[in-house]
């Protein structure tokens, strides 16, 4: 470096340090110092950030925002940010995080660095951290559209759809034609049950840009949910016509349960599987779709082969640990002792609004939900993630459940804490309640693991356990690809262990809280729907209504894999369908053990 260059650099550093020292003491003087630097050296990022901070301290928010945005543009050539960006592109997240934290130690208001660190956090699954960083980013630079888009996205992923929509609406006010903004708003609208509005938004995007396969697929999902099946099929077909390798769209067609693939469809999917450049995600989706195609043909051995390969590929990408589930059940049973429960009787939020339908996926819970939602006093919502979110928050920031404080932390909560958690759950559920009915359904199946929490914070809520034969339920889960949240379903042994753990905990709840949970056995519901429906309604304190027996006439939106099945009368032909695959289900039987032979009762002992 030449002497002149060294002198200039040194003078700049001194001037920047001087402006930074002035900032907390005299914002107007700091502003003038920053402007002097900019006049001397041009668009220097740190000087622009100091200018923005000085203007903000003086209440000049619009001018401060403009300065921050200029700093983002000027930061493109910053060597540290360039290094962090390269690390992000190469997925070297630890390097990116370390670099960006170093930058922010020196320049805490560098909005470009804040946004990049938030992106790093999102990739690492630290959504709470990313949300806080992006909130700070858009506070400093409200016009930083890319950061606001990131912020809306992380709010959506944090299951805060109403807040996400508010942020997207600010973006759309400036750029109403932006397809990314419209897609995100449509997804968030779907999250709160505004499916028709979501369909209109997705439709507007594909009208403007018809060669968008992922948007066609999202449109198909929304159409399926509201029962517009023919239009959903057309949307999925548009998707695979544009992107025949797109496995999720093929699986979405299969997942309708009513579509039969043609020979040409099968050949097209098999041709895609032969591609060396096919992504793993597309590959396992195609395997699941071909499993359904061969199942419909009655080629059960070939069908099982496809299902097995799809599950194996999916399982590789997950860190599900069956021992963790077993340990959580052991800890929950130890906590939920009669004396512990008696000491907290009558505490919690007294509201009786929620009806929780728990169990395993593919156990008939959507049928139970549809029956209840056909009652004039009950609204069906969807699988709400809020109980699980509360449990995770109570557990702390541990990476694994076994390292967290939940469920033992429940013993530390006082009456006011329990009541507040119940009230918080109801507030979280409020955006999903559209009809003003007295009761609503939360059909998150995984809530079986949190029945103790539900009982403590909402002692008057109803709990219904939907249960199906372990072989039928287990294999139905194995051949189903779930978008998220069901990591145990991709291995037959994992499924058997999970089912056994579920039965174990629910049997314990039956012993310590007799009558608290009403159990619906799927096979009994299929054999005698009226008697079982009357018993279900009685448990929920509801008078019998004939509409509950005609649940298939209910045109409400249904998001789950059973969406088309519950729009038809109860049928019995699927109850023993697993027997077609029995030769290959040995690992499932072995893992179930005496739970299989005891069904529909639980094995004896604790």
C-alpha cells in the first residue's frame, strides 16, 4: 500500500471513530461529521450507517432510513460481507456466522450484515434468533424490502401468519405485482384458513406468469383443501407438464387418493427416476407416488418396494430418535402422578372451547374431526401447532428433548402461569375461528404427548383419542409422505415403537385421570357409526344432531391426507388393507410387541 493510500485510510478510520464517539453525546455533530466523511470519500458504508443512526436520534426517521439503504448498496464491495456471502453460498454456515458476528461487533447497525446473519440463523433452524434480527433490521431500515420479505417469511415459518401478512401487505403496497410477495401472502392466508383468498392470489400469479410450476402446485394444494378436486388435479397436471421431474407434484396427485395413474404417467415417473441428476427430494416423492400407482394395480410387492425405497431416502435426511420419544413418555409418566395432578385440580384457564383430537396420523382423526365439525356448535379448524410450540418454549433452547426442561418444568408453574398459558393458547387459536361457534377442534395428532400440559392449562377442554389397529395405522403411515412433523413414519420399527409409546402414555393417563380422555376406535366407528357418534358427542357435552352422521355433506376445508375420503360416507374396505403387505411388515409387528395382541385395549401393567 502506498504512503498516500495509507494516510487516506488512516484519516478515514480516525474520522469514523470520531463520529462514533460523538453519536451518543451530540447527534447533530455526529451527523455533520458523517456528512463530511461522505463528501470526502463518497458512499462509505460505515459513514452512511453513522449518518443513519445520527438522523434517527434526531427523529429524522425517513432520512435515517434512506441513509441505511444507501449503506446496504455501498456494502456490496465490503470484503467481510463478500466473504460471509461466499460462505453462505457454499453452505459453510459456521464460517458465515463467525464472520458476520465479527462485523456486527464493530458495526452493530450494519443492516446488510444483520440480514445476512438472520439468513444464517434461518438455515440453522434458529428462527427465534432470525426473527429478532430481522425485526431490528426493518426497524433500522423500514424501506429495506429484501429484509422485510425475509422477516415476513420467518414470521410465517414461526406460525405467526397474521403478523406475516401485515409485513407482506407493506411490501405489496410498494410493489403489488411482485409474485414472491403474493405467493407468501397466499401461503399465510392458507395458514389461517382463508383458502378462497389464497386461491385468488395464487391464481393471479399464474395468470401473470403461467410457467411457474411451484405456484401451480401451491394452487393445487389450496384447491384440494376446499374440495375443488377437478381444479386441483388440473393445477397439479400443469405443474408436472412444466416440470416432469417435480416429484412433489406427482405425489400430490397420488395423495388425493382418488386419482388413478395411467400407463403414460407411470412411464413418465419411472423415466424421471432414471435421471442421474434428479434431486433426492424429487426421487423420494416419485417413489411414494409409484408405490400408490402399483398399489392401485394390485402389484403389492412392487408397490412395497417403491414405498420402502421412498421411506429409506426420506429417513436419511432426518434425525428422529425413537429413544428420545420413549424417554419423553417415561418422564411424562413420572411427572403425572396422582398427587401432582390433585394438587393442581381446578387451576389453569377455565375456558371449555377447545376439543383436542389426538392420536397417530392415519388413525381416523380426520373422520372424528369431520363428524364433530358437522355439529352446529363446533368449528373445525386444522392441526394447530400451538401446544407443541408452548411445550418447546417451556423446554428451553435445548437441541434435543432429552436435554430440555419439559415436562418437569410444569411442576414449577403456579396457578397464574397455568392460566396464562391456557389463555395464550386460546389467543393463538383465535385467527382460525371464523364462525363464532362455542367450540373448536384442534386436530394436531402429536398432541397425545402433551395431554398432561393440555389438562393443566385447559382443564375443561375435551380430549378425544382417535385410535386405529396398529398394523393398519402403522402401514398407512408408512406409505404416506408427510410434509413435516412425522419423522417416525419412515421406518417400520420406528413406527411400531412410536405406536407402543403412545399407547403406554395414554394408558397411564387413563389410570391417573379416569374418564378425562374419550377413545374412538376406528373399526368400531366404521362398524356402528351412530352409536359411536352419540358417545363422542356425549363426551363433548353436545346434543346429538343428525348432521353429524352426514358429515360427508360438510363442505368445510380439510387440509389433511384424508381430505377426499371424509367427503364420502364411511367405507369399510380399507380397514384390513395392510394384509396385502403383511409378508413385508415383520419389523412393524416385532416393534409393536404385546400392543398388537392386546388391541384395542392396552397391555396390562405400568
